[in-house]
């Protein structure tokens, strides 16, 4: 059996990135297996092999890992970062027992520079992957267009759009991240690879004006201090200026949505 015949296991296959990766792999003719705590919905493509299991307890992991060519670990819980650590340990233990040949992990640009709880957890997961005893690849990407649009929507309160001062972001298309992950899963362990950043570094003011213009929402922009967790991003540690390799801009993504 060749690697093309053996399935790629996607954890977090029901999330924003996981869904995009599953469809990318299927489009490339790859066999795909998804690990989830829930039964599949009717929207799941028939070609996808579905395994019910739990990364936090390890239930179902050995079945999910049996005979895979690679694992792409996309599962994550920003609301409970400590669960990412538990899941990574369970995956590492089961993956080593199952002799998984390649573990690919998607991380975030800036996990070693921005001291939020979630970023620190992602950095610790990177270390767990590196120490797992499984051949590995780690890709860091900037924030997805979807997430930036969600935040901008949350900052738009009726007739007012709140814009934190002094902040920039570099959103990237989730489908481009999925394409990179699919290629990495097929090409063998590569260690820490080049970051993947969106094509433009924009101020939050520029992002908000684009968001309001394309979506047709009317709101008066009010600038506010970048306080609380936001101030941790003021130094730009979450940006990948030297790896602005994404193609689809935020404005183009909004227009396509």
C-alpha cells in the first residue's frame, strides 16, 4: 500500500481549517480519515472515513491512527487552552504506539512572542510534538480572514465601530493554509517550516474600513486604546512580514464570501 492509498488523519476536521483541509485532500485524491467526538453530519462527504474518539481521554485514538500515512493535528480549543496540552499528550502517546510516520501540527505565528494563555499553550504543544518521538512538521500561520472578520463584527456595535489604536494584522485565507498543510502531509517530515502569512499587513483601522465598505455596514469609526490582551499584540510579534506568501487579500475574501 502506498502513502496515497493510506489515509491522512485530520483532527479537528469539523473546524474552519479542518473542513478546508478535508476538502483539499479529497480534491487531491487522497484518502481522508477524521477523528471527532461526534457522529458525522449529512454534510460530511461520503468519501471521508469517520472515527468517533476523544483526544482528551485517548478513547478511539488507536483505531483512528491505524494505518495512516500522516496525521494533521488541527484540533484546538482557544476557550480552554489547557485542553490543547492534554490532547497533544494523548495524541503523542497513541501516535508513538501506533508508529505514526508523520505528525503535522498547525500553530500560530507569534506563539513565542505574544504572552497570551492560548499562544503559550500552542507553543507548549509545539514542544510536545517535537519531543513526541514521531517524525514531525510544524507550520505557523497568521490569523485567518474568517477570524479577523468575526472580531471586526464584534467591534461594530450598532452605529459605532470600535478600532483599537496601534494594532496591525496579517490575515490569510484558510484555504491557502489547507493547501500548504496538504502538501506538507504528503512530502514527509520537515521540522519547523517557513511561516505562512497573509499577503498584506494592515492596521485595524484599514481592516475595519474595508470590512464596513465591502459588507455595506454603516458605522462611525471610534478609535480606542489597545488595552487588556490587545496591548500584547502592539509589538507585532504575531506578524510574518518576511513570509507574506498568501495570495488572497482580506478585501478579496470579503467580496467572495
